[in-house]
C-alpha cells in the first residue's frame, strides 16, 4: 500500500484494544463468585439450623413437658366401697392396685399429667 506521499507503507495500524470484553468477563466472574459465596453461606446456615433442631430434640427427648418445680395435682374417683391396696411407680407411670368388692384392679397413670393410661381387672373363674 502506498501512503499519501506515494511511499510504500506497512499494514494499517491495528485498532487500539478496547478491553470491554475482558472487563465484562472479569466483572461477570466476580459477580458469579459473590453469588456462589452467598449461596454457600445460606446453605451452611440452613444445615446448621437443621442439625441444631435435631440435636435439641434428641437431647431433650426424655424430659417432661411441664416446667421444673411444677407439681401435678388431681383427684381420681374410685367406685363406692373400693379401697387402695398398694401404689408403686414404674418409670414415668404411677401404678395403683385397688380392691373393689373382692375384685382386684390395677390402674396406671401418667406421672406428669395424672391421666389414666391403663386399667387391668383380675377376676376369679366361676
């Protein structure tokens, strides 16, 4: 190619590098890393919360629902003429043996709520 003066010249100068593609790619990678970090942190918080709830449930599984120092109170009515023969505790249950007109009956109650949980009657064969 010839320049204006008629001398041969080299190839036309290359355009100045714009760098917009490289800058855009770097910005995109930085944003992607930032979003991945937020996602990882959120996942770790969620896993920690789930493991914390599971640990709390396992650790407090055997405890009573009533607050410490609270006393359960209740009245259990027995049939007329019945008398209590014996009482005992078995784990979290209260066992009461009752004599009702010659028939023996065992009643069990939940120690925390004093609700009746079972009844067993013994009778002689005729």
